């Protein structure tokens, strides 16, 4: 639920929240992360949100870019 906490005070419309949440879940699955209390999930959530703020709307593309960004850290 990490991403939900970060988005709760966001000015995004409910339909717009669906994209980063979908990208976040997809990224966690791809990285094999299931423990939402693991600190890396917060980093994933922040990265997904940052990428989503660039105007990219496709959750799969956001997820791919987040995985790449996290791998570059």
C-alpha cells in the first residue's frame, strides 16, 4: 500500500491514480517484491510517481522505466 499513501493527497483524479498504481504493482511483481513493508517498495513507488509525472501514461512503459531507473541506482 506504499503508493496509495503517497498518492492520497495528490491532486490527481481517481482515473489518473490507476496508472501509477498499476505500474507500481507490475514493477513489484517483476522485481519479485511482495513485502510492502520492505523499504525498497517506497523507492519503487517514488520512482513510479516521478516517471508518471513526466507525462508518460502507459503503465507498462512506466514500469519498464522504473525498473531501469532502480537498476541504475
